[in-house]
């Protein structure tokens, strides 16, 4: 029983792969609370800022789930982030 539980837990664990990106094509990029243009703006980050991207997030084809340099977590439009 315990062995089956461990196998089940391992299958359900989500592998998080973090990528790096940089803000491009704008002076400031909005970080939003959800992957939607209508979602609340959490913070603005300037051009050339580096962000970490959670590539395991499949919530949206148009947004990346990001972590900003100051530790803010949110969503940014993909077209404004160049992968490094």
C-alpha cells in the first residue's frame, strides 16, 4: 500500500523548469495577477529587466508565468519577453 502511494505521488508531482527571459519591445511591461489583459496589474517592470519563467505553466498560450527580480509572481504577455 505504501509503495503504491509513493508511485502515485511521484506521478502527480509537477516538474518545474525555470527559463530566463528579458523584457523587450516596450519601456515598461505590466505584470498581471492572471493570464488576461483584463486582470489586475501587480507591478510594472522596465525594459531589459530579467525575469524567471515557469515553463511548466500551461495556463495560457499568450502569457508567461513569471517571477520578477523583486520576487513578484504574475503573468506577462509573451511577445514582450525574449527567452535567453
